[in-house]
């Protein structure tokens, strides 16, 4: 775990994010020696994979997809 004063972190925030991403370790930001913030690696999955698990998979439609279904209508009583 790395500790930085807030003045050091302010000038190199993008570099700090790159370091956290590369090393998967956390960085603690301090003000006058007192911890005030922590930068940690993020392990959240992208939303499109979480909400759409079948995205990108091939789709196969049956040959009789649009054929009438009389037994279905009989079951419904119509």
C-alpha cells in the first residue's frame, strides 16, 4: 500500500489511476499525515455482460416458428 500527501496526488492523479490499474494495489491519500481517501482497483463487470448474458451468441429460429398453433388456441378456449 502506497501513501501520498494530497499535494503529490493532485498533480499526478491520472498516473495514480494507471498505477492502481497495473499493480492492482491501493493508494492512500493523506492530508497532513491523516488518511482522507483511498484509491482501490475496481472489479465491477461491465453492465452489458451482467444484464445481457446471451449477447453475442448465435440465434437459431425453428423452421416452424410462424406456423399456426391450433392446440394452443384450443387450450385457451378460443
